[in-house]
C-alpha cells in the first residue's frame, strides 16, 4: 500500500489519505502521518477547508495528526483562530472589519487566549461528526464516539463519548497500555506491520509482544 496515494481504495473516491492531500496543498500548519485517512459522503479532498475550520494563521497554532488514524464523515477540527478575546469588556472583534476600527487596536494586540497545538495521536478513531476543539490532545489508540465534542485531553487507549466528551472506559489495562505504548507498532516498517496485521486486528497483546520480540522490534 502506497502511503502517498491520495485515493487508497481502488475505484472509490470517498476516502483519502491525509498526508498526500496536505502535502499537495499550501497549508503549512496541518500535518498528518502515513496511512491516516478521512472518509466523506461527498468530497474528502475538501478536508482542509471543510473540516479544519477557522485556520487563518493568526494564532500560530498547528494541527498534528499521527499515523494510522481513521476519521469518519463530518469530523471537524476547530482551530484557535475562531476564538474571540474574552478578558475585556466586550468580545466583539472590531479590528476584523478593518478601516478605522482596524487602526484603533490592531488585531495583533487583542488579548487572545493562547492555545497549545492540537495533537491527535497514532491509531486514533474519530467517529461520525466528532468535533475537536483547539489545543486538545487525543492519546494513541483512542476512540471517540459519534457527535462527541472533545474539549479536553483524552488519555491513550480511551473510549470517550458525549458533549463534552468524557472517558467512559479504557480499552486495555494500565499494564497492557504500557506494553502497547512501548511497542509503538505504528512506527514499525510497513513490512513488519503487514506481517503483524492478523495479530493487530484479531490477536492479543501477548501475541503482539511475542511477534515484536521475535522480530527484534522491542527496545
């Protein structure tokens, strides 16, 4: 499987790999790892305009998406540039309208809240119509249920649902999570990943650990 192929599924135009889509654009603050994909009922190639919202570059923040992520139709990332300054008397953005208003207090001098980059780990599944708010981190291996709004960090290997999204369960025990995070299978070369696919999909963590040990993939 070529990670640089825009449409990875033969004769199917509703799913794109995000890495080549982003690299072929002029957007410099959105990044995605290999094999992460977005599926859309209409046109997934519009991801950077329809799904990454308010990305005006004012805040200087970025969106980082890991490898092997799966994003369902309608997943949206709200960038910090959507926010209004809230520490003063009014939240009205006078300077946005330019002319005389723009000169009274330049937009660069507005007391906007500062946000971290938004970070989506590796092997993250975001369900239908999930909204990710600015500056949050979603840990490796997590699942976020349909129509959830993620406004705070989600730890690795969690299942989170709701508005605001809350963790409802962990996918694995703490010990198992530590093994998986140490193995970081998404960083293996693709040949080893292909060999391990049956175990990754159907097997248990002990089997994956044994595979890694047998192939010199453990630290």
